[in-house]
């Protein structure tokens, strides 16, 4: 990512997200349920994936797992609770 001028996961473009934030079917279904339940936009979906990637990085994980997605969704839920 650094070669492309990206120094933080928050700077990833949709193209980078597709490349560096793959999720399995279980994670995808979890994220889709959260999107529906919380009424989130496509932009929020991308943001949750970026946060999930950061959580996975901090965890030392190669890929994004269900626990990483769940934690990122939890942060998004808190954001909506306290800032809307």
C-alpha cells in the first residue's frame, strides 16, 4: 500500500478495500445483517471494512475474521448511538 501512497487503512480507496480487505461468506453475512439492522450506507460498509482490517492488523491476523468485523460493527453502533 505504501507504494501507492497509502500509509493508513483509513486512506484506502474502494479498489484497495476490495484487494486488501477480503472477507469470507460468514463475515459478509454478518456485515449485511448489521447494515440492514442499523440502516447503514455503502460508504459505511467500506468504513467498517477499513476498521476491520485495522483490528485484524492489531491482532496480528493475516485476514479479517468474524470477531474483527463484529468489533468494527460495534464501534459503528456506538458512533451512531452517541453522535446522532
